[in-house]
């Protein structure tokens, strides 16, 4: 099956979850903390292999994956070049000593990141293993560089769940049990979510009036303590919401005016996901620090914060004891995976492909909306990162419909996730190698799933 895998359509041979998945669910239930894997009557299925935009479960069902597994599999699932690079590196030198005895490919990847991320001047990199850690490296950098603890963040934001990142993430369910252990350096402003405009205005005639809330915080009682703004140019887990170009441009101007650093979290939206290497390129806005992860390696846990030398060089020189590091920092196998993934994106022009497929994606989804009898309230996205916001007859978020849609799609051979504060958005972030036929199949299945939900 592996040889044929990659460009297949979904093929369900036994109703998922099949017997092997059910057995593994029961076994996992006995040994994993109850909070982690969601277990329901029809959930989960266990995957055993993947290629391109196909994944296969342990009962031999083949699926078309429209999730990219959290938007990670940019160069395709188990991309052979990435897998070979991992294998070759693992056999030579699996693990390094990142901040003490580094490896050659850490230099190569840092150089690649400095080349790829927007901005002309010299840049510097801090490596991390997860997105959450990259965000925390950016927050620490801002504190070091500005001497100010305050950070402006946004409604709907998702920056990860480490205690630092959690302070700027906006989702009560993640924060509530830990509230008393969280710092209070973050101030929250409304994200420019045009479909659910906090001011009930319309873009562009609104003249991005919602940015006034950021100005108010900066003019407020602790405005002088704000050193940075952190924002996703397109929110992912917040419901696939792109910030309007004008808003990002005005935000940049405001940060410059007030001498505040601008951090872009492109952990989800970067590496071609939005039809450019980085989503902020649509607006032509360059941040002071950019966080990357997920699609950086197409599947190995590695992330980074990359900033201008002007900002990053405020960190003190290491005197032998790095004040910010971790055991797996600049992991050689992760660096090998990322270098291979970047080479794949470039050689196969996958960023351009993501841009080219944007129109097709929009047309297919808008058609779906027309046929949805009002169940799809909004269609939005860029490149190969799209959201279908499901609503009830009153226009309120329809969480149940989204959950039922995702389950029905899985049973029909298509993997999709839900996103947004109400989990009512069908989130689409397929591998950038997905074929047109797979995309059409996947969207047709979503249409049928919504109709049945
Ligand atoms: C925009 C964004 N930032 C940060 C993170 C956290 O990354 P990780 O789960 O690797 O810690 C995510 C994860 O979904 C994300 O989408």
C-alpha cells in the first residue's frame, strides 16, 4: 500500500474506529492521563502510516488529510527527503549539546531561517523544540531588549500552553485551573475578526477602528510598561481568521511610533501555509521577532524565534551558562529535518502551489457555502489555510454541527479538525502537496458531512 499512498482518495474498508483502533483506545485509556486524548464512542482512530496527503489507520482505512496534522505536514506526510535526512542524521549523531557543543547543521539552519524570514538586515535565531517555547523565547527577548514586562495580545489568540505562552493565549478552558499561577504581564485587545467585528463595522470602510483598543492600552495607566505586542497575522486555533493587511500595517506604524516591539507568531501560518513563505508578507509588514514551528520541519519537533540583530543582540553574551536554553535546543536531527523540508518546499515550489490553489479552494468553499442552507456563515482563508464557520439559524456558533461534521467526514475518509473559541469552525490546512483531485474529494465530503450533521 505504501507505494501507492500519497495521492489516493479516501477508502474506508471498515467503519472507523475499526476493531484495532477500539482495542488501542481501551489500552491507552488505562495508561494515559485522562485529560489528554479525547475518547468518545466513535473516537479516536489510530494512524499507522502516511504519505503525501494520505494517512492510513490501523484498520487499513485510507483518508485524505485536510488538517496537515495541526498544519505541520507542509512538504507532505512522511516526506521521503525529510525522513531520509532524519534517518541519516540519527545514524550519524542523533543528539547534540545545543548550547555547549553545537553541530554544523545548526549553523546551516540558522542561516536558512535568517535568509527566509522577512526583513533585510542581519538577524539572529533562538531555537526551541515546540511552538510554545519559541513564543516564550520571543517574550523573554522583548523583556530583555525593552526592559519592560508588559505585552499586548489579542482575543482568540493561541500561542501555546507553557506558563509563559499561556499568559498571552486567550482561551478560558486552558487557563482556568492555572489562573493563580499565571503572570499578569499581558493586556488583551480585540483581534480584527471581521466576520464577528467587535465594533459591528465593515472592513475597509471601518478604517481599522478596532486598533483603537491597542492605542488605549498604550495610553492607559500601565502603557509605559508595555514593551511588545504579540499577534498571529492569521489566527489558526482561534478559527482561521486572517488579520486585514491594513490592520497589520497600522499596527506596525503604531508600534514604531510608541517604541514597542512587534512579535508575529507564524507558527501555524508560516512556511507556505498562507501562499507566501510567511503570512505577514501579504501585508508587506516586517516584525521585530517572528516565531516559527510546525511546517518548519514538516514533522519533527523543532521551532524557533528569529529577530532583528538590533533586538536580539540585547541578550548578554553567554559566559558559559546560557540564561535561556534547553536540553534539545538546536537538535541536530530536527535541524536536518527542517533543512530537508525547506529544500522540498523550494525545489517543488510548494509555497507557490499554496498560492495557486488559493483561488480553487475559495471557489470550492464558496460553492459549498451556497449549498449549505445557511449552515456555513463565513468562508475565509489564504493559501491553503481556510476556515468554514458553522452557524445556527440565528447566526450563533454551531459547535455541535462542527463536531458532527468532523466525525461524519472521518467516516467518509477525510480528516478535518475544528477550531475557534467555540470549536465551530471547520479548519482546513492540508499538506501543500495535496492533489487537486484529493482537494475536490475532501471538500465534496465536507459538504456531505455538513448536510448530514
Ligand atoms: C499560532 C500558534 N502558536 C503557538 C502554538 C504552540 O505550538 P506548540 O503546540 O508546538 O507548542 C500553536 C499551536 O497550535 C499555534 O498555532
